[in-house]
C-alpha cells in the first residue's frame, strides 16, 4: 500500500479548506442577498446559520475524512461497512465533479475579464454596451471554451502536484494574496465619495425584509459558501494529521469565509452607490459580476484611468483566484477517488478529471451560445447543472451527513476525533451531536423543500 500524503502544517490545512470555501458564492451571491434582504438583519441570520448548522456539519465532514484517511466514497464504506451509506460518499464525489463542470465555465470568464480589465478595454464604453460585450462573449463558441480550458489546466497543474507540493503550497501563496487584495479593494471602495450610503445600505438592519424564505435562503447560501455536502472538506480532512484540532479548524474556516463575504459587500456597494445605481435592482450572479460591476468601476474610478484599470483588474483577479482555489478542491475530490479506487497514478487520475470536466464544461459553456435552445426540464444545460447540484444534491448530502454523524456513528469515534484521542477537552460534543441529530436534518429538510418550491406560500 502506498503511503498517503498529509498537509505539512496546520496553517496549510486551514488555508486549503478556506480556499475551498471562499469562492464565487462569496462575491456574487452573498453581498446581493444581504443588500436585498435587510442588510445587517440578513448578516445576523446568516451568521446564526453558520454557527448553528455550518460549523457542526463541517466538523462532521472533517471527522469522517480524518478518521478514515480515505477518499469520500471509501470513507463511508469504512465507517459503515456493508451498508447503503456508501452512496452518500459516492454522491459527494459525483456532486463535486458535477459542480466543477459548470464552475470552470465561470472560472474561465473571470480570467477573460481580468485580461479585459488589465488591457483597459472598458475605458469609454457606454453603460448599455457592457451587456452586449458580455452577451457577445458568452455566446461565442470559441472564446469561453479556450478560457475554461486554460482555467482547468491551471487547476490540473496544482492538483496533479499532490497535497503538500501542490494544494498546500499553492494555498499558502495564493490565500494571503487574496486577503491582501480584499483589504486593498475595500479601502479603495470605501474612500469613494458617496460610499457611506453604500455602507449604510449594507449594514442598516431592516428586519421587515426578513421572511421565512429569506431565512431558508440564508441557510442554502451558507451551505454553498462553506462547500458543505460535496466531499471537498471530507477529502481535505483525510489529509489532516492527528494533531489538527477539528473544531478550531472548522471555526477558522467559517470565520474566514464569512469575513470575505462581508468584505465583498464593502467592495461592491460603495462603488454602486457612488454612481447612483439602484441597488434593489442589481441582480445576483453573472450579470452583477460581468455587466453591472465593470460599468460601476469604470464610472467610479474613471476620472483617474490608471486607478480604474488597477481596481477592476485587481477585482477580477481576486474573483479568479477565489474560483481557482474552490475548483482545486472540487477537482481533488474526484482525483483522490480515482487514485485510490482505480489505483492510478495521481497525474493520470487528475488528467481524467480535467478531461471529463473540461469536455462537459464546454457543453455547459455552449449552452449560452449554439446550444441555448437545448433545454433540460425547461432550463439551459448550465442552469440545470447549477440548479440540481446547488438545490438538490447539496442539501440532500448535507442532511445525510448530519444523520450519519449524529445517529449512526459510534459516539466513541466522535470523542476520539474531536478530542484528538483525549489530547483536547472538546466539551462541546453533546451540543454538536444534538444539532446533528435534531436541528440540522429538519432545517436542511426545510431548505430543500423551499428550493423545490414547496413553500411558495412563504412570502
Ligand atoms: N464554496 C464555493 C463558493 O462559495 O463559491 C463553492 C464550492 C466549492 C462549493 C467547493 C462546493 C465545493 F465543494
């Protein structure tokens, strides 16, 4: 049997897991949801979701990975031999691959927009034309394909180098860079004239906008943002060593992810208010990142062209590295699975994943152009991938993980893992078990029903 690699340091492990969590979800969904659903009121609810659900489920995933030191599919088989729980692990591998197939499309767009911003393409473009620039780009059969393949190759290079020399080393370089970029962009943005209106909009608690649906939306967002339910964190935890404090690591990752999400709001809203765009009409998702924001940045910093170039390039580069570190974690789930289950060398396994995800990614990408009329359940191929993984696979897997750890797993395993074999006190174990047994499954069940539209009466 070949020896399995581990992360070489605690910091490396935290930064890699934080790299998985901090991604497109932080930048394009969180700030807008906050803005539209009561500002600070939404932030409070989101933070509650992270504390009550996010941290315990993340700890559950960490426990499964670290205890078994195997890929996600095998982890469940080891913990529950001869049972159907193996399907939860397999679902994690499948969902990870599925998400990567469409995530890489947007990863490619971020690269393209970084180059557009760096070459000052947005200078002097009338506001209405940003929509056309984007529409022309995504519907072109070649350009987005080339960028997504470049993005996948970058992911491939890191994953194929292994844990310590690839993922850990890369995370240690790129994550501090990401934090610096976030801080610099926040400082630039809050110094703009009129920024205080944006800050007020973002932070003014307005509980009248908080409905049942908003709360369930906050839970769903917390899930996606923390990379829960997809096998990523379980796979990364399989490389944690026996001294890694699982509880503390989960708290650190959740804090980093939430701070970056809130700071993304501080980058976006001051600029938006600076030029007087109606924030209620901003849409989450691609149109925010690739249509509204280039215009907003251009207008905000246009008086000093050099600053406009610098700010937008830094912003798109930031999204690109956030997307890249998340894509790496998704890639690793399937690569680890192939290495261990099919006994292939890492570089071949990584090549298979890169090949499959790039090929399916191209099909998703073409659904904005030549394949736009090809619909699955009335959705474009891209939307179908996004909908089914985020709204169905992810909550289902999250619910099963909490039931597995809360109800099925032997309490001794929990004590052994959370206390590092008695090294730590871990007095919180009964609370975590209570949440995983009773609160998480019910809460996630409600999120699932909400996302399936069953709760349409909740306004
Ligand atoms: N957490 C990432 C984001 O916020 O964009 C997305 C993601 C990455 C989801 C990895 C799931 C995952 F396994």
